[in-house]
């Protein structure tokens, strides 16, 4: 296993175990199966295990697995505070104590503000007293490192990096999201600030494996080196020295072994002939897109707050990856925040179109995207966020 260092010099395995996708048996997690997979990963050198309060049964399952095998001290646990469900600092403390109980531990190695969406949300947490609470936990060792996870655009990510002295962060990043979400620019910005970056969704929820066009799969097979679609995506990430750890929701022993092998064979700077292959694969994927947006963000900022590149990314994903996943991404990136960034907020001022290098009819395409993405479920969820003041 290759290891990369965090801000304090601790070694983190390049491959991390994402515990959101443990196999379920009926309504509960198949604990025995998950145990075999987690212990195979640990035996292979994986020492970063990521879970969250809102992943049903995940914290408790992970805690039980580590307890059964007496290996808590050998690994780093990362879990997350669901701040959007909490109204007071007493609620924060109660939730944290519940997480410790579930995990059968008295400390968390890496603790994240889950889906921190914008600086306004952070300001709300500051008023609640979060900085003092964090300071207390870091001082007594019940939290070893503090960070946040993020879905959103690059500029807001940079602003969040700068509002607090974070120890680490977690972003969605893969070869299709190179210029969207936090993107490569955000990754490099965090790295320049000395922050380790944990990568989630390296396969876009498995879509860079299961929903690749046949033409893209054929290109990968023709490479002749035995590389798989998953291996290609991981190699692209490991090639970048700014990447600290890549999470994978592994739910088979075979998957664990393949991902461990890829991590051990892919030091930073090792990507060679695969670079051209990745560009060819992206080209095949993009043949199905509706809008030729490159994510350059020259159209931004929108006077009405629309996340134009993010909207087009999700709109295109409807046709390349499927409606349900694309709509969920859109909901998470535009509605789960204090200041909404939905396509329907566009007032057709045209400012964006003056700066678009691709000469996209942005106003027209935003209307099309809103019709496709902002269905009844989206509108109901958005209203619930507003009504409950979740962010």
C-alpha cells in the first residue's frame, strides 16, 4: 500500500474504505460480509475508513467490526456531523456522543462538517458556537483532525477553505469532474494551503464503470494492459500528488483486491499512455451530452446565483448516466444550501453568454435543464429545506 501524509505528518493509505455502500441484507447491513471485506482491506494496508451519521447502520457496523477484531488502534475513522439536522450546540454534542457510542470508540481521527455548502452555512455554525466546540474536542483528543466535505462549485470551495484553519477536506473528484464541483483548481488550491484532500465518488457512484458507453469500454479493452474502467479512473487520481486518499465503496473481496493492487502500483506521476486513453474515453462519453459546456466558469458569477456549469453537468448526466442519479446530484448541489443556485432562477439577462468561449445559448439551455431536472420531487425537497431552515 502507498501512503500519503496528512497535515500533521500522519500516514494515510492512498486507498480508503467508503462505508456508505456496505451490502444490505433486507433492511440491515450484512455485517458478516462487510466484516470480511473491511478486514481484507485492513490486512492489505488500508487504514482510512469513512462513514457518516446519516448512512443507515454504517457507523454501528463499522464500530462492531473493529471491536470484534480488536483493531481500532490500527485504523483511522472518519465520520461526519449532520449539522443541517441540528439547531444548537447541545444538539451537536449529543450527536457526537451518539456517534462515539455507535463506533465503540472514545475518539474520532477525522471529523467532518458533512456537506458544508457555503460560507453562509458556516457563519450559521459559527453563531451556534461550533469553533469553540471544535477547539475543545481537539484539545481533549476526542477529535484528532477537523475538516469538511463539499459538493458545489470551485469558487465557493475556495472561500470555505479560507474561513477556518481546517486540517483536511473531502471533495467529489474524478476525470469527468475535473473542471466541475471543486475540480482540479479547488484540489490544487487546498493543497497549496497545506490541506490533505480526500476524494469521494472517484467512479461517480460506479457510473464510470457500469454506465460507460460500449465504445468507451472497447477502447479500454483494446489498451491490452489488463486495465479495467475502475483501475483507469483510480490511476488518474493517484497520478496527482495533491490527492491524499481515494475512497471506494467496496462491497466484494474481489473489488478490495483489485483496488488495493491499483493503489499499490500507482504512485504520483506514473500515468503515461493512459492519459491519451482517458481523453478518448471522455470523448466517447461526451458524445451523448446535450450541452457542450467545458466547465471553464467564464460565465460566472451569475447575478442571480445560478450555478451554470454545475447545472449543465447534471443536465448532461441525465443522458450519459441516468435521470435518478443526475437529479440527485443536482438537488444536492443547488438546493441543499442557504442560497439556492437552481437553473430556474435565471432571469435571461444574457450576461453569461457574452463570456462563453463555446458560444452556448446559455439562457435557452438553462430553461431546458430546469424542465428536466426540477421535477416535483426537487421542488418539494427545496421547499422542505427552506421551511425547515436546514442550511
